[in-house]
């Protein structure tokens, strides 16, 4: 047991490390957890394959040239498992859902805005969660207090948000913790309020779906007008405050062709810290609104252009599924011990509405906070969620399992989800391969790949990336 | 003229504020002075200038500081008195 009385021990399960992917007329061989990747031609791969055999574990490969021998040794490394999947509770952050209510009506919202859970959290409940969290962090010896606000729109419930902000600051000071407050917002509030947001939050994730016409189609306000003007104004105001501004752009068929232009505009007008492009998740509301997710190949190509443009301006581009270092958990909070408190006192690791994950046969609750302020964490649930990425049949042969780990457990790889790659997988596989190529200084190879639909399909649709599944002779020796 | 928190007071026009990690710093460049507000006083100041109604402010402050509402009332009164005396707040029209 740790100081806070929460101990979660999970066993570790081995995952494959060695993969090979076709890239144009060559092959990308990689061992993601060991941080090794190389682009080789067909004959070199053939020789590697013959020397290394089914299980690449030999300490030396006398039949190989020096370069290939060095590569084979590097590829055959058995890296240490990335940390954080076992051990005591270590919350990624404490999340607060002040309300599910929202002041606009996004066509693609799947956060339950204005649903039955639209009641606001009581400030006392928020305070109880924060008090527990600060005490836990101090007792566990963690120095950083990270609190995220989600919605609905958090600033619809200002009394609880402002109470929680000041309570967090008081507690961080009292317990000697470095505080990081982050909020996801639509930016639709009066200009004067932006100063409060920019002064008190270390990071603001603001949704802005590009230019006015598409933003207003995606994110209409309640009176039938768009929300673009206010969101843009808020972004501009926040850009002048100390906060780190991250602009989040939802991508549909309507704006996928303009990602590079959007990235350039964002960089010039708002100088954000990061720009996050995420493809639309289709649901019945998006269909009714005539919005469709982008073609994944087109998204990958357009995102890559926006990515390059963004980097040129010193801004961090983000497509969540390809970010981060190799790990055993997905990019989402689930499995990382995140504790997200709802207005009714439930504590979950997912910020989606409960009914969304119940429909998928998932239980993502990890505890409860009662009206008296007593907080209970279900350690069995924490362990179960840490193991969730281990049970992803679709991902078993995919090289992206070390970073995306199946993506959203609710939307992408829920229990019983189809084994075939879905659009999320296709764009993630392409962009992950491009990331590896760029890290090797082979950006031009990535560009060639993304300009060739056939080459993209060959990579993205490949049913197994496992080195051990390579055919005996993947390419003729004389090729 | 904007008043704060239903208390008939407003932030003196010449005052600037900086939100810092451990509180709020009030700057009065005309008089070349500053005042560091730690918590919970920083919360009192922020709720005041954000013009929360007095009753809401009292309940919010009670939660923020982990004190009862009567004690929150006393804290607000002490802060207002001090800041008015020192010239950080000045009389304004009632809301």
C-alpha cells in the first residue's frame, strides 16, 4: 500500500516489438520500444529475414554485412517495458466535469451536452475531490497537481469552475505542489472573461474548426447563428495572455482540403503552442447534419502538409494517435489512472458520457465521491483499465500498438469491435510510418508515400506488420 | 462605474493586478507600491473584482478556504476594510 492507501499491481504481458512495413518500393523495419527504425530495400530485407529467422534473438549474424549486422542486433533488442502500467495509483490528472450543459450546439458533439446529466457539479463536491487529490499527491511524493476541466462547456458553470480554480491554487500552495490547470472550451463567452481564463489556466484547449463557414456548420450557436466570431475573438484574446493556447480543429469532409491553410492562419493570427487536428467521429447527429468523417488517406496527406506548415512556424502539430513515446497505454486518459469526477460524484477514467461506454459493454468507472466528501477508488477497476489495451485483437499485429494502443476504447476498439482496420487505423498507420521516416530524416520518402494512393493502401491495409509474419521471400533477391 | 461583490466598492482605477503562482500581486504605479495577496485573501480579491453577489461570494469563499460561511463573512469584512483603508479599493455606486 502506498501512503494514500491505494495500491494497484498489474501483471505485465509481452507484446511484439519487431515490425516491417512496405514503404513505396522499400521496407520500414522498426522496433518502436527500442527506438530503432530503418528503411531497407528488398534484398536487404530478404537477407535480414534469412539471418534473423522467425525469432530475431541471435547475438550475431555472421552472414550479414556490417551495416545489416548492426541493424539486426539493434532490431533484436528486447527493450525494457515502458513504465506506468503497473504499481501504485498514479493519476495522469484529476478531471472535473462541472456540467454537461453547453451554450452551443455542435453538430458532432458526443459529450452528452444538454442530456440528462446537465446538472452542475456542486462546488463542495469539486472541493472534496481536489482536497483528496492534493493530499494524495503529497503523501505519494508526487510534485505536480494537474487538474483538467471538461464539459459540456465548463464556463457555463462558472461558480464551480472559479471555486475549483481558487481551491486548487490554495491547496497547491499549502501542499507544495506545482499546479497545472487545463480547460477544454468552445471559447464562446464574453471578451472580459478571457482575461480570467488566460490568467488562471496554464493551458487552454479551444475548439476552432478553421474558417467561418465550416466552423459555423460544425459548431452552430443556439440561436441558429454560428459560434465562429466569438471563438475567434477568444482565441485572439487568449493569445495575449500567459496561457498555453492549443487550438483543436475537428476535420470533416468540409475542411479536410484546407488543413494547411488553416494551420498557417492559426499560426499567424494566434501563435498557439499547439494545433490539434482530429478527424470527425461520425454518429447519428453528424449524419443528420450532413457531416462526414474525411477519407483517411486524404486526411493523412492533408495533415502531413499542415504538420510541416505548423512546424515551420515553431508550433507543435498534434494528431493524438501518433503522439508520445512508446507506452502500453493508449493516448487517452483510460488506463493512465485518470480520475474524472462527474457532477453526480462518479469517478471515471473517461470523459465521455457513461451511456456511451456502457453501450459498448465497457465499465470505465473507477470510484465514487459521496456528498460527505468521502472518496473511494476501486483498485480492481484501475488494474482492469490498465490492462484494457492488452485485449485489442485488431491491434495484435499492428506496429502502432506501441503508441496508439487501439485509440479510443469506446469509439475504435471496443469489445467485439471488427478486426478489420477502420479509417482511424488507416490514417494512424500512415501518419505513424511518416513520423518514423521523418525522425530518420527521410521526410521526402514520407511525402512520396503520401502522394501515391497505391503505396498508402499497401502500407495501411497490410493485415500484419509482424516481422515474424514476413513471407520467406518478401522480395526477389535480385530486385 | 462598476462596483464589486455588491459591497459598494470598486478596484481603484490606477491599480493593476498580476496573477502569480502563489496568489495575486496588486500594483499601484502612481504610489509606487505593491501588495502580495496569498490565499485565501487572493480569492477574496478575485471574487470581489469578478463581482459575484455577496451571498454567492460568501459560499464560494467558504468552500475555497475550507471554512464556515460566518468565518468567510468575517474574512471578507477584514479584507474589505484593509483594502479600502489602504486605497486599493474605493467607493463606487451600488449595483
